[in-house]
């Protein structure tokens, strides 16, 4: 494993209409942070958990540093990126460079956060990695300078009972090759699972499978129709599966019951990525 990478910090779901995505994820039973506006021109809402989170991201003002997302959204919504946790983006950048992995130079940006005592800036340093390194999405290193402004306790409790990210499922024509790319990034050998291969990250793992194998694991669940490779499903841990299903029904969804007792909402209802609650 990489010394300077501490697993997955958050995942980015790129959306075309942030108002609509906000309403969807609130109906799913999530508590969302107030809308944020980055200095790079993007806007977001976050769904905060204990040590990781989901980011809903829109681009009202395109920026050259965000060209990947502009191109992604031209083809549809979905889970577009995975942010990797690091306490030192410069050290992680150097570690990857020593392993022969070229990345963009570190980039700083921020967004204002309104608090009862006034406004402060949540600040970040990121290092964007080559898209080919993580088939199906883009990855980047993310260092938080102001974690206290991001992980606010008032936003970490959710009616649906989700407590954190459990896994990310990538669909690829050549699962072995795609898993090998992820393994190179995390310096971890892929392990066989029923659906294909899994790569440990230090937190939520990345599973790579053929579409039909993931479909067999998630029978009846609407998977995205994007070109492969793609991130097809996001697995989330819940405190109580029955309570999660009830929260989904209250939000107007018809969750799919899975053989292992989990519940799922299809990609068509969750802005381009299937959500599995287990």
C-alpha cells in the first residue's frame, strides 16, 4: 500500500442539474450540506459520513482545471471521480512520481462555509491523476486543510442510516486489465471475488467486474448505460437495512431487495450510479 494514501476520501457524482440532484438525495434520506461554491467555478452539496462522503458536483461556470467533468457530463451524469485521502498531497505526489506515475501539479482551491459565528473558507489541495490510471472514473489526491469545516456534526446524521462508503463497483470489458491499473495506483495486488477482482485502497475497496457479473450480483437493479469502463454502483453501509428500505419508500422510491438482504436504487433514479444499501 502507498504510505501517503489513506484510502478513499470521497466520491464525486457529477450532475447536470444540482437543484434536482439535491431534491433526489434528500428524498433518498440523506442530509446534505448547504450549497458550496468553489473558487474553480464548480458548485456542490456533500453527504457527510464518519470519515468519507459523497459529493454532488455541478459546473455552472466551467474551468480548464475541470475539463474532465465537462466532458463527462456531455455524455450523462454519474460517478465521475474518486478522491483519495492524504494528509500531505505533496508527499503523495512525490511517492507516486517515484513509482513512475505522472500526475498534475498540486492545486489549491477553497469554498466559503457559513457558520453561526461567521464565514470561513474550507481549503483543499488536490493532485489530479491520469484518467487512464483508474478506468471508469478520474481519481485525485485530496488534502483537507480545514477538516473541521467539512465534517460538521450537524450534517453527519441521515434518515436512511448510512454510516459510510462500503465499496465501489467498476464495470469493464477487461476486468483483469482494469484491476491491474487500480492495483498500480494503490500498490496492492488484486484479489479474486465471485464477481471479478477487488483492490484494497486502505478504506472502501474497488471491485472490478464484467457487466453481466455485476448484474448477477445485483438482480433487477438498473445499472448505468454509459460506455465501459464506468463506475456502475456505489455500496453504502447502513445501520439498519429494514429502516433504510423504509426511508427509501417514504421518499417515493421502490427499492430492489437483493439476495443478501441489501436494498438498491437504480442508476436512473440516483443520477447515473446504482446505490446499494447494506
